[in-house]
């Protein structure tokens, strides 16, 4: 049984629930003679991937829905074996190159090259190009980005790139300047509530305005999270939702508790305990970027103005170094240890005064 977030995801640009003007512009882009490389950017849960899939359907028809999931194997120049999960149809391939860490350059070049060299089955009725969708493009290494720029230029006629990112700040200018930039803003509270209400009616769930407001506020502009919260509440409380408490995901509660441990025990013993909890989150496939973001959000309320900038700087620095290394735990560990030092030093200084 499909989750509501997938079950009620629009498949056509004309059926999008919000940013309808953007949907019309994208539809016009598909119908135009030339189709450029695209870079979608915006916060998590804003609807970037949904709009990309709608574009693919408008380009190629329903055949793009017949997708298969495969592991593709690659080999680096040094002989190291790589494997990456891909989602593909006859017309496109979708992947997250950053999954292979610092070797993402090899994956980007090989996949685009192989897609560009295979012709469409019916070149008279189909578009003359195939599409490569790159998720988390802002997590690509600099080497991969430079390689991608060169490859895009070489195969521009037979292969179009659609990138998806949270921000363009980590993408090199020569790369994003070769794309049409499409910003997908987070939906408003009213737009979130409208989408939630549509799903609730279809599932015969009676949701009060108060509960919808609570879910929308908890989701913080993330429609995917809002839909999951609503479905979890329906599963827990039944078909009438009104004054109940919105259920937070277990991992989110776990991270808030971890932040509490950090604050209470700024020591080697506390660091070991936190490390075990971070390992637990990573093994349950909670992304490194989410751990950094949520942990920082949970820690900042405990910090006074004098150290907030230092804490934010440390989080940004270790999140950046994590993209250059292979073991996420080392970098999250480094941030936690740095935070403990900053927080403890401030507490001692304040006590001295």
C-alpha cells in the first residue's frame, strides 16, 4: 500500500496544487522548440522532484512511468569498484551521485556518456534527447561539477541534465550559468493545509482546522513531512482528528533528546554516548545533512548571543568537510566535540563573571 505522500503526488503539471504559474511556465518550456538544461532549487519538501517528474511525463508521455530500480557498477581509474542505485525508464535515468562520495566524478561522466550514446527507439515521434536527473546536485564535489560542466557541453544535443538542489550556493558558477534556474519556494501554511485537506477527504478522514494548522506548523514548509505527519496521526488516532497531539517522527524526538545529552554532559563520557546515538541514526538511513540541521536547531535555543555565530560556523564547517570525506560519523563527532568546547568555555566564563 502506497504512502499518502506518493499516492496523492500530482503526475501532470496542470494538476499541481500550488505554484500554478510556475507549472504553466514549465509546460510552455516543454512545448517550445529547444529544451535547456534545468536546475531546480528550493527547500526540502517544496515539490522540486514532483515538478521534475511532471516535466518528464509531459516530454515523453506515460512511458516514463515504467521505471526500474537497478544497481549500476563503476570502476575508478585506480581500480576501485563503485555501485550506485539508479531509477530509470527508456527515456531517462535518475540518481544521486553524491552517494559514492569523492568518486562522484566517475559516475557523472560515465552515466551521461552512456545515455548520450544510446539513440531513442522512435526518433521521429520522440524527443531527440534523453534526460539525466541528478538529485542533491549541491552535494557534488568540485571535481564532479567541473566534469559535469564539460560533459554537458559535449553531449548537449543528445542528453539534457536536470539537477535538483536545496541551494545553488554550493554549485560552481560555470555549471549553474549553463542551466535555466527554477526556484521552487516552500508552500505557504494555507497551501499546505489545502493539500492535507485534499488527501484527508480522499481517505475519509475528518480533520479539524485546528489540527491542520498544527500539522502545517510542525512541517515547517515541508509538504512531504506534513503528509507523513497527517498519515501517522490517522494511523494512531483514527478517522477523526481534532485536539490530539501531532506525532513527531521517532528520529526527530531522538535527536532532540541527543541535544539534551550534549548540553547536560559536555565531557568525554557524554561524547561517547552521543556518538552511539548518532551511529544509531546513520544506520537507520537518516541523512547526514538532516542530522546536522536538526541537531543545530535543537542546540541553538540553549546558546546565548555571544556563541551562536561560533556554533553555526562550526556546524557549517563540519558539514562541508563531511562532503570531502567518506565517514559521516567523524564529522558529526567533530561538530559535537567543538560545540561542547564552545558551550563549556562560555559557561565557565559566565560563571567567572
